[in-house]
């Protein structure tokens, strides 16, 4: 919903003249350059969303948020090979602290499944590649937030919708689960608008800072999600998991300080 709403609002803004796509931006995506720039980001973003949602069928909410502590390490690796940013030595050690904490969390979760771990790893890699490529788009090609949403949101939605149409739409039609959109229209609209807000503010942070900063800020959200899982859903975690998560957070703070 967030991708679709972001794309529609961006296109409406351009069509009505409320916002403008600059001439140099249009020139950057002419011809084959459009597919070279848009296709990789649309594919990795769709992969991130698909696997990131599917993992909730295999792992608990709190454990998923804890595993996301591993994402900044993946982002740094992708940034290194993409030539976006080379971390300092001190920051690299902080990333190793994050990895150590994350491995402690995984070892402490006895109910973890290989399918769940594989889905989470795929989602994290896809998210890292998406964020780094978006950073290059905004900081190298100078795309602004609305232009990025204009060119990327709808293609990402299409890439996500194609496998969904083959794997899920028939079952959704048979069970009439699509009626939920008509039964709870305001809730669906609120979800779509929240998605637009998340997409927009993420782009603002990426453009102003870096991909790693986005992941570090995301850690604060993960903390609250873990707390919600314990308080409202009755999830339990071992002391070893909490210790591993605390170690990963120390690594985040150190990276933020040194980098």
C-alpha cells in the first residue's frame, strides 16, 4: 500500500504542477538508463518487502527486530563494494561488535527455523542494496525525494505485484480476503498514508546523511517493537538474547560516535 500510494501521490503532484521533475533528472533516466537505474532498486525493494513480510510466519516479532541489528553490517559491505563510503577502522570494529551481538541473539533463540533465518537474511541483503543504491541515486545523480518516489515507487509495486498475482491472488479471491479493503477503508487509507510518510522521511534521511544512519535510527524503532511484542503479545526472550541485543546496541552507538 505504501509503494502504491507513494507512486500515485508523486505522479498526481507532477501532473498537477504541485511539484516538478527537473530537466537534469529526466535526462538521467532517458532510454536504457531508466531500466539500468530503476530495475535494480525496484527488484531489491520488492524482494525486501516480500521476504520481510513472509518471515513473520516463521519467527517471532521481537526476534525479527533483533536480527535486524545485523542489517547495518550488511549495508557497510554493500557500501564498500559500491564505492559509496569506506568506514573508518574504529567504525569497522563497532560493526564487528554488532555482528557478535547478533550472533548471540540467534544462538539464544531455540525456536528459530532455517526458513525464517534465510528469509530474514534475504530481506536484510535486499534492504541494504536498496538503501545504498538509493543513496547513490540521490547523492550522485542529485535526485530529490519526490523525484525518487516518482520514478521508483510504482515500478517497485509492479515487481512486487507480479509474483503476488501468481502465488496469492487466487487464494485471496477464493477466501474473499480482498473484502477487507472495503470493510475497513479508513484503516487501509491510514496504512497507505503511513507508508508514504515512512518512504518520504527515509529518503530525507538518506539524502541528508547516509544509508547506515537510516539503519541506526531504525534500531530505535526495533527497541519499541521488541517491547510491544513482550507487553502486548506475551512474547518471551532469554537473557542471552537480551544481552546480545544490548551488545549490538553498544556497537551502534560506537559506530555513530566514530563515523
